[in-house]
């Protein structure tokens, strides 16, 4: 990560998992995103690219999608958010584990790129379909 390290300096991080639960059911996740890899890469003067890769985990009790809200990723320098990316991830299917990836340009200035020290995934809602068979 990123897809081509030779294209420019990058900031990279990993988040082990994000799970989505049906309202009121905290004991069994409906679906998740696993082994999330996130990068921002300089692609030229004042040009940056955001990339995300993960595994959609539909091996839980249901499947879901980002239909209500895309996954949000905030890039932070200390307590300050310096950039935000959103990803409308594909449907996570019940009984499957599928690789997902996404890449898009992201607005960021050079000083903020140098200062990025973390990424935060704010709470978002997913659309969940529970599969009980």
C-alpha cells in the first residue's frame, strides 16, 4: 500500500476491522470490513490520491451496504481534521469474503500532508439485512 510506491511519498495506516450491527442486537455483527488499509500519496505538486483496501466480511449473520451513508475517513494532524474522504463501498454479501478497493483524488495542502499522524473513522450507518437460515 499504496498501489505504486514509486509515484510519490505516502502516509499509510491500517485499521483491523469495522463491524456493523443490527439496531438493538449487539451480540452478533451483521457484516464488517476487515483489514482496512488506508493511504494518501503525493502525486505531484498539490496533488494527492486517497486509496483504501479491505475485505468485506459477509460471514456474519447478514449482509449490508453503505446505502444510508458512505464510510467516512478523517485524516488528522493531532486533534485537527485536515482532510476527509468518503467511500460508498459495494454490497457486503452474506456468506462471502470479498476484497474491495477504492481510489480518488483528495484535496489537501502540503503542510497538512506533512502533519498527518492518524486517521479516524467516524460513526456511520449501514444498511443491514439479517439472514437467519
